[in-house]
C-alpha cells in the first residue's frame, strides 16, 4: 500500500541521499564539512534549535562556534549540499549552548507539530545517530574503544576491528477493530485521558505480524486475526522503527495487563471522527498528528 508524500508518517520522509558510496572517503567528508555551502543541524541532547517556527540549518562556518570535540555526523546530500548533525550537548544547558541567542533548543516532540516533514526527517536522523554514538563508545565484543567511521554510519573497534552499526528496535503497533469500533488504550506513562493504539517490541525470531497479535493478547486479552500491515515510521526516541497494522478482533472482551494498559475503550467510528474534528468525547484525547498511532486511527476512521 503506497502513500503520497503528504500522507507519509512524520519522520518517514527521505529528503536526503545518504551517499553511502561516498561517505567512506574521510577526505570527502572533511571537504564537505569545510564547504561553506554545507549545512549543520545543531542538536542539544537531540533537540533542534528553533528560530521563529523553523528549524535552524546553520552554515558549515558555524562549526567554529562549537567545541572542537563536538561530534559531527554526516546525514546526506540534497541538491549537492551536504547536511551534518552536530551535538551541542556539551553545553551546561540549552540556554548557554551555541547559537541559543538566536532561537531556542526545543524538545523535538514539541517542535514536531510545526516543522515540515523533510526537516523532521533530517532532524530525526541526526537525533537517532548522535544518541547511538553517545551510547556505543565501547565494543560489545571485546570492550575496546570504538571510533566513528564513514562519517558516522558505523563505529569500528580499535582493538578487534569489528564494525558496529546503528541499532534499530522494531516495534509493532496495531489498531484492533471490531465491527464499527476500534480499541484505544492508555499506558501508565500517558497522562489521564490520552489513549492510543497498542504496541510492543518485536522479540527474537518473531515477525511483526506475530508480535502485533501477541501484544494484543498479552496486554488486553484480545484475540486478533488478519493483522494487515499499513505503513511504518522511524521513531527517534531513541531508535525504534514503528510498523503499523490494522487487525480484526474476535470479540470485545477485555482482560487488561495493568502494568502495561491501565484503561482501554472500544470507541465507535462516529466518535473517533468527531474527535478528529475537534469534538466528541471530552474524557479521551487522541495521539498527536506526528505519530503513527494517529495515522492508523485516521486511516481506519476515514477509510
């Protein structure tokens, strides 16, 4: 099932050519980083610098304003201009980080509501990679120090020379439907009234479809059939790939695992459509527009 660019889940756009055939050349990376036409995306603990209502894409010359040791990751090319993510986290706080005077380092979940799909994809990729590099300074094989390679596309152990690549955690998220209603639940971490589709991490040797069916059975006691893949979304909080499904429930009987789901509701299509329009149930709140859960709910309700 294909989607037009306007229908893509946010963070899922691919505006950059990752230039995998070029980034292995350290001299090419250095040349691009010195090119005044290149862009730097500064991130403070993964959060972008927002100026007005737009993300700041700084000239490569701005690199001189950051500490020399600040990590810089090559993200890709667009119109022959290179994009790099730069970690500004060495600053004591977001207010004193370089270039904070021209804007504000803003929580990415907050900024996502106003940024373009292309900008979010670039920022999400930078956040994902910088977080992975911060957490993988040492080799899982021998414990030796690792060094960044290919502009940030991998790390290489200085002792055993094993290559390590950025981690992706697969997640199946599924909207269960029964007749003309869908199942929405609240995780204990969610604020009161905030409900969403149910999700869980794919386990070893498990398909995403099997994971979706298992999670609904474990978390809500719902028996599913016909789990149908819809679309996916990179989710840089910190490194998940969300794979969205619709599935048919055999009944509306619920048996909640309250460690995972503290409340769940079968909500009718008419109620969901009203909520999408800004009306409807005052006791429930749908996920924000930049989430794959919201896209699943919209596709089912409007389909």
